[in-house]
C-alpha cells in the first residue's frame, strides 16, 4: 500500500485545550487490518499531539492474515497545526506622569493575559522637569498567545522569550517648576 491508498482526515478542532488532537485515516481497502497512527512534531520527534505545534501523521498497519507489520507510510500533506487562542487586541490604560502623584503600579489584564507595570521613577512621586518611561510586560495565560504584528497606540512593542509581550512608552517631560515668588536681594 502507498499513501494514495489512504484518506487523511485532520482533526476538526485544532485549538489547543490540553486534549489529544488525533487525525483519522480511511483506507481504500477493507481487508488491510488494524491501522495505527504515529505523530511527529516539527522537530521530527515521535509525540502525542497535544501541544501547540506542527504535526505530521504516519500510518502503519498489521495485516490480519499473516500479522505482517507494514513500514510507516506518510505524505507531506498529512500535516496539521495545533494553535493557541490568539490575542489580537490589547487596550492599555496607563495614566501619564503628573508631578506629585505616585506612578501607576497596577494594570488590569483580562482572562487571556496578566500585566505588570514598571516605571523608571526612582522617587515615590513624579518630579518636575523629568522624562519618564513605562515598561509593561504582558504574560499570556494558559492556552493563549499574542498574535504577531500587534500594534498598541503610543507604545513600542517587543516580543520576548516564552511568549511575553513588552510595551514601552517614553512620556514627555513633566512641566518645569513654577517660581511663585521672588524675594528681592538684601542690600
């Protein structure tokens, strides 16, 4: 038998949820015997198709009459991808620096990611005539990943290891201190 004798049926649900995502095969011939399927990930390792990855299926069969085991049969079209939920939109609500106020220390995420905020402010409150930068790290929750090419208005976007997204924004300098009174020099 060859790959042309089998019909490859990829799993209908390829969204990662922790369950095995197996392909199905039908053979043109009813008397083939038992058909077994092996799965290989993108690194060509024999695996169980559970995690987000690209999988290629290969079949082999046991001939019922003489119990002969076939060699693996595969085809480059017998490939499918298990994907994660893609986070495509992010709304960031960060308050700009205001002199005398403390830097914002929390940022709400949602069910798809958690957010951590960090300022380059080394005092308890924002000071006069100072430019501040905020870095926000977004960590995808289980079963999620950030879509490629996310744009967040006003922020520079970087992709870090392990699917972490970093947003960075440099704010204009806070206003200069106003002189409220002048004391004339003493003679």
